């Protein structure tokens, strides 16, 4: 049962404690430890233990060994070795940015929110995540378009972004049109590059999916709604921009949410029946 207890940890603290639980990586957290020499790593571990003790997440016992808060370790186990996760990122017109993870394991879930150099972990109810995610998306009135989807090499899209940053929007638009973009979708992409449109990115990952374990939903919301899909053309990375509508996007979002949080979850077994 969740106690409502929250934790604030740095990236290195998360990785150090997770390594003790047998985890090689931790989704959403940069690895700043694996490149250190053995000597530097030992020094860093001592610094991390001191930091965790000051936060009262770790305490030395009578034998001088450090004992970590058991609830903290259980939380990291849920997050790092669970059923999967949801990554949500948004960048709104005008500059507001949001990013966080939901980690799910059975009837337990935690939200991880970056706050500067710290990551805040807070327990949530799995059944509340669907509503929370869907409420984060601010739907606005958009136009429909008869223009078709088109694909552009990632390197050319990056070139268009650099040109836009240099106030060379006409040249940037030319690159998009050369790849097959119509005028409406060209303007939508240029608005997204210059942060004059809302951008949403959601990634749903299920550790138990039998086929594709992940579903990515990325889209721009400006004058029109445009979904972004990533693939390759030949051996080069590419991005496909697809005009879409709210109904199609909501269907994809619910599909991703159902991967981790089905409407009728299977009850977890009662371990007491085996004792």
C-alpha cells in the first residue's frame, strides 16, 4: 500500500542504488558513472553514500555498513524492473516545457519528474494515470487539410531547423517543399521549429508486449495537427509528417495507455496463500 512518501534523488544516486539492485540502466536517467575509472568510481560512491546519508535515505548500522531505506529500494525496483513506463514531454507555444515518466508494476506506480539536477519520485494510483495523461494535452481548434504526408531525411530537417534559427525561413521552407511538403504542412513544421506551435511527445513501453514493446506518439499542434513518425530511407534516418486529427491521435494515445494500464487489470496473486 502506498504511503505517499516522496523521494528526491540525483541521477548518480539513482544509478548507484539501482546497480545494487542488479539494474544496468534506468530509463530517463543519464549515465554519469559507467565512464569513470575504478579509482574515480570508488571516490564517487563514497560521495553518493554521504549525500544519501545527509538526505536520511541511508544510515550506517552498528557494524559500520550502510543500510538504505527499504521503501526507497522497493520504489526503485518498481520503476526499474516493472511492467513498463510512459514518457511524456511537451513544449508549448510561448516556451512552457513539461517532462516526466510514469513507471508501472502491477497495482503500483510512481511518477518521476526532473527538477533541475534532482528527480522527484511520488507514488500514484495506476488507474489515475490515464486521466492525468489525457488531461495534460491541451487540445485547440485546428484546421483540416487535404495535403498528403511526406518524408524528409533527418539531416535535411536539421538543416531546415538551422536555417530557421538564422531567420532564413524561406530557404528552410524550400527544403521541406523539395521533399514533398505542401504549403500548409510546411508552415506547420516551420512553426514547430520556431516554437510557435505546441509539440507533444509520448512514448509507451511495455516489458510484456509480445510484438512491438513500444509505441511513440509525437505531434505538432498549430494551425493543423501533424503527427511525426521516424523511419529510414535507405540507410539514413528520416521523419514522416502526417496531417491528422484529434480522433486519430486520441485513439493512438489510448492504445498506448492500454498497453500498461488495461481497463480490467488482472489481480496480483496473494502471496499469503503460498505460505
